[in-house]
């Protein structure tokens, strides 16, 4: 894992977007197309905006998969991840192919099966992910399933995660937040050739510390990123504020930008 620490959310997001653009362009040049996975959440907004402004990406040659989605709300609901990704990415750059998770399908298990069959025909070149305040990766809340080989799975959302969605303003009350979701599984995320994790903001500091300094465990799902050979974690001063940098420098390749 490589860790990059920039002073601000904007600088962190811009650096991550530049790396993302280079990866996509290189893959399109080598292979004629690039397959990527897109994440959502408040923490991804500036990154996605920077990504949309990167020059020279032939988006028509990209294939997008969707990381996670609530079960039971339709794509016009403002908290739906399809709504978010349409507004913040797809309507701006128009990827050549988009494979949405239909979270309002009447048969969520069947929807997982449908998507799992599609994604098994592709190799993910790069996955863009965030980390939740509870340490989740996509909607794999703790304790996450590190073992399943099914690419998309149905999961129960934990109370911390659901409360977080209310705090961020996506839903009015806890009762409005769905209890289940469809998520890309941990193993499937780890099949990506590269992972770019964008994790800015003070509210993520504890999850980041646990993910990097604690044990690799389903109790902190994002800790699994440390096992990936080509994972790039982008932090800002706030999200890295609790880290023991001197100790981490002995374990990882860390780049700290000057303010
Ligand atoms: N399930 C989504 C993830 O796909 C996202 O990467 C993460 C960070 O989101 P946020 O920035 O809103 O904390 O949690 C969200 O709830």
C-alpha cells in the first residue's frame, strides 16, 4: 500500500484524480478500454469533480461498475447511489457502458446474481473507493465477509452506518434509511488491478487509524486494503491526524506533501 497525505481535501482529491486519470488513459491505450468501479458518499464529491475535469480521457472507452446501492429506494430518490453517480459523474462524462445496481429490484438476490454474471466477464482495472466512519468498504459493514467469492452480495446495514446517512443529510430520520443494501463484495473489490481510496475529513480519522494501525480484520473492513499489492490511499491532514506517522513509515511507502 502507498499512502499519500496532502494538507487539504481539495489537494488530496486532485492528486487522486490525477492518478485515476493516468491509470484510465494508460489502460485505454494498452487495451482499448478501461474498466472502473465508482464509489459514492460525501467524501467522494470533490474527487469525482476533479476526475470529471481531467483532460484526455476517452470516456466512451470506459466501462463503469457501481460499488453499492440501497435496497428498496428507486433511482430518483436523492439518497440513491444511482442518482448520486448520474449527477456527479455519468451525466458529465458519459462512460461507454454503465452497469447499475438496481436496488429497487423485487428480487435482490437475483439482482446480485445478474450483476455477478456480468462482472465475471470483465477484469476491473481500477476501483475508486471510500472508507466509512465505521471502517466499511463499499457497504461491507463490520464484521464484513472476507470469504465470499460472489461478486455482489446482499448485506444488512449496521446502526452506525445508517445513523451516519442521517447525519450527512441523505435521509430525514433513521427509519427512512434502508436496512439492507447490495454491495460489491470485499474479494471482488480486491480483484482490481489498482485501488484508489480517497479518504479525507476529520470524521474519518479514527477509521483510518484502525485500518492502518490495527489488525487486518473483518471488524475493520478497510484494513483488508493493506493486503492489496497496488492500493493507493489518499488522506488529508484531518483524516491522517491520529496516525503514528513515524511507525507507519517503517511499514508503508508514505508520501507527505508540504503545506
Ligand atoms: N457505502 C458508501 C461507500 O460507497 C462510500 O465509499 C463510503 C464513504 O461515504 P461517506 O463519504 O459518505 O462517508 O460510505 C458510503 O456510505
